């Protein structure tokens, strides 16, 4: 099984079109699975998780 488990998407507009580029490339590379990642600290919704840090 061919997996790319570390794809960061932060350099784009967070649209379905942006994500589709990653999916299309995975298909081209004949990958079985990809895992799109993002660091939650860039989203204000997660700010409370860092209050104690």
C-alpha cells in the first residue's frame, strides 16, 4: 500500500479546488491513500487549547 501521510495544505486557500490538486497528484502517483494535515494553532477556534501552554 502506497501512502503519503504528511501533506500540509496551509499554503493555499482552503478550498475544494485546492484540495483536489493534492488528490489529483496522488492519483497520478498511484497512491492508495493520502492524509491531509494542518497545524491547529493557525485557527483561532483552537486558541483555548493553548491557554495552559
